């Protein structure tokens, strides 16, 4: 009688991976704080996408005669020094802040993940050299590194995205490298190696797909700090080169001169930054709990 066929390691790993993600999504759906964070993020994303239809005025429309007006039925969040509607500028400001935050994290995950994959997968001298570079980057305070990069490349939204991404690169590189090192002696890796699979194939087909969970969670949590970093650079005067572009950090800078005369100008952009950061933190914490099998409820 013929022996039953044994499924290949890749099939078993694929099925286990699909089961993990299916269970994680189910746990995430029952996590109320995470769903609240997802709702907040969705609202801000929809606000940014449909800004021309949601904003009562254009971001540059204003009259000097209506400057520094308090919140009213005509201007629910008041007006700024040039008589522009603050609500409209907060709505349009979501575009620059969210795009910069998400793009910087995506770039950081791509660059940092590549470095971590090379270090953890190849090991040896490659690992030593790459990790020493990462150590040097970690030794520099993040905000100082971002300020230096923007000052070197000049102001602009692409420069801000690159600067914030480079702040996160060493963090993502270390996370992925640590995950790969912990998988070197995993059963399915040893089985693939015993069947004659090459190192590159094992790395790409088995190790990296099974080590992305911590990186995804870290990326989600990093979105909150990225939004704050982008706003912080704008607050320091390193925001978009065109001062007419509404951006939450730049709006905070413009409103500090009128803190006593028009406190609403600093309250609403600040509230938008805080609420967005809280939303990403809630979603990130929920994903961390959902993707950790030891934290099943």
C-alpha cells in the first residue's frame, strides 16, 4: 500500500499564514478600541479625499476685514490673520499631513525592511556593517536627524517625507533583522534547507513572509509618531516651501503669535494632530494584540 502523500513545507506554511491572518482579523473586529481607531482614521482619510466638497470655503479664500474672527455660524472654527476660514484650512491640511505621514512610514518600511532582510538573511560581515550604520543612525536623536536632512535638502513636502522616513529606517531594520534571526532554526526553515532549497529561496519564500507581522505592527504604530514629526517640522518652520499650502504644523506656527487674542487658531489644528495620532495608536495596539497568538481573548 502506497504511503500517503505529505504536503510540502510551502503549502503548510501558506495555509498556516492564511489561518493566522484570518484569526487576527476576527480578533481585531472584536477589539473596540482598535475599531474606534480605525473609524477615526477612516474619517480623516475621507475628509482629506473629499476636502473640496466638505470645506465651506477654499483654503486661500479670505478677506482682511474678517480676520481673527471667533467661531461663529459663518466660520465654525473662526478665521486666521488673513481672514481665511480655519475649518476649511484644517480640512485641507489633512491632505498634506496624512500623505506625508503615510508616505514616510511606507518609505521607512521599504528601506529599513531591505536593510534588515539583508542583515538577518545574509549575516556575517554584511550584518556587522549594516548594523553599525543602523547604530550610528539610532545614536542621533530623531528630530535632530530630520531637521538636519530637511535643512540639507531644503524645505518641501518630499524632503519632509524623506527626513521622517530616515528617522524610522533603523527601527524597522532592527525589528526585521531580529525576527529573521529568531527564524533561522525554525522547523520549516530546517526542513526546506534539508530538501536542498537555497538560502535566497528560503529567505524570500519562508523567512520574510513569516517575519513581517512585527514590522506591520511597528509600521502602524509609527504612523502616529510620523504625523507628529511632520507637524513638528512644520512648527519649526521647515514645512512646505509654499506658505499658502495648509499644513497642521505650519498652521500652529502661524497661530502662536495670537495665542491670547485668537486661541482657537492653535486649538483646532492641535486637536486634529492629537486625534489622528490617537487613532493610529489605538489601531496599532489592536493589531499588536490581534497578531499575537499568546494574547487571544
